[in-house]
C-alpha cells in the first residue's frame, strides 16, 4: 500500500489541479502519512506476498478509492500545513 500511495501522491502533486499546494518534502510526507492512516494495512514478509498485495490493490476500482483518500489528505495538509 505504501508504494502505491507514494507513487500516486507524487503524480497527483505534480498535476495541474494542485499547483497552488505546497510541494515541499515535509508536506509530501505528511500527505503520504495521512493517506496511509486512512487506508487498510497490508503487511507482508516475502516478495511473493508483496507482489500479491500489489496486484490485488492495483486495480482501477482500488486506485480510484485510494485516490479519493489521497485527494482528501492533500486538502487537509494544504489547509493545516506542518510548519
């Protein structure tokens, strides 16, 4: 889940919709942390387990669901930046 969220946050923050939001490393990490706190955890101990979870979570439906949580986190961090 962490890998997916990190990738999506980086892509979203460089998009045109979020030009006015801070893109500093601290805000990016805050967005990632807040997003991960709202998503279910998927602990794995092997590469095979990591791939299985990644494939299960990397569907269009799940990515849309994850994106909604990330977008919410972007707005929260934008409104209450950690400075």
